[in-house]
């Protein structure tokens, strides 16, 4: 199954009731805005999952795990079950942030063994622009007899300790470490969110929004393959960002064009700097 679904195909699935639609809109610094936007207007039948309440665990006081730690697998499985997501059921996630939040749900589902998930290319804005129906208020939770059973893929995930252990391979290029944040944050020129600026030693820069074209849709496979050509032949590709959210679009894009050795450092930069003994690099390299 492809990880990015066109508006036309998503609409066909919606008409045929062939998928569970999930609204993932969320704005950092405005935690209620996504839920409010959903109540105001959403794709009919779609359910809302909140980045911080549903798709993340509470932050730890010591910062370990980062600003958006991964949620408890069993708790998330319960929430997925309640909205009708079970084995074999297609999921279409959408947002209005270029797929950043929807990709977080896609990654979590894949990590938990559910391959029948994708994100809506162009997000909710494309749905509205096409004149497709919308609804307001909350949706009635379906009655389901089956439960989402996680089959966790631990090999999709790496930790800070894993990265430290791969230092020599990262330096040699056998393992590619990709930083998905804005260039100014990668270089350490500006850091508006986290307490320490810079990047992990050996990381290359791959801004997640570069996956999108001028209309906010994902670039073609041909374009993406050209962008990702430098990573061909790598033993492993590890992707991170500030808190493990906007790294997910890069993971998705790489897997969409055929890379199978892509992993997420879920804690990302905010986890890395929670331990002052870990090295930090400023500038391009």
C-alpha cells in the first residue's frame, strides 16, 4: 500500500466507507486549536486524535524521551480500537500542516504493525478546495467487537544510545543520520523551542518541508528519488527532528520511494540534549 493517497482516491474511499478517517490537526503553542478546528469543520465521519493527548505520552521532568515521548502502546491501541481501527482496516490521516501531524499517526500505526495506513496529500485544505462535504461537532463512536492488537516493530526505532554506538558508521557514511528541522535550527543559528542549539554530530540536513511542492503536495517519486540519491547504499537511515514529529514526514517520504532501512529517533533533539554529556555540533557539520 502507498503511504500517500491522492485526494481522488481518498474521496473514493470515503464514499465507499472503505477507510477510517482521522483528523490530526494540531498547532504547537496552540494545543487546543486542532480540536477546535475539528469541531468547527472536518471530513464527515472522521475522528480526532490529538498530538499531545493521544499520539504522545506526558513529558518527563528530566526531559528524557523528548518533548513528545511515544505514547504507551496499549493505551493507544485502546483508543484506535474505539474509533474502529482494527487489523486490515484502511486508515486515512490528514491535517493542515503539510502532513506533519498525520505522518506521526501513520508512523505510530506502522510501528505497531498496521500497514493499511496513509496520509491525505494536500490535507484538509485540498478536501475543502475540491468542494467535498464537511461536518461539524463530534462523531458518534462506532460499536466494534474487535480490538487493535499491536505487533510492535522495534527495528523501526532507535535511541540516543543506539546513535552513540553507531558514531563511527555515521562518520563514515555507512549510517546516514538526517536532521529534519529548519536549516537555522540545524546550524544552531536560532533555537526558538529547545534549550540548546545545534545538531547531533555527523547529522546531515534534510528539512521535512522540502518534501512538498509549491502547492503543499508531496513531490513525485521521481523528484524524491533524485533528492534522496545520496543515501542510496546506506546500511541504515536514521531520521530525527526536534521532538520526533516532523521527522515522520521524512521517514514516510523515504519509505514511499522504496527505502526500507529507515528508522526514527523518536526522542530526537529534545531527548538528545536532556543529557549534557552528549556532544553537540554548531554549523554545517
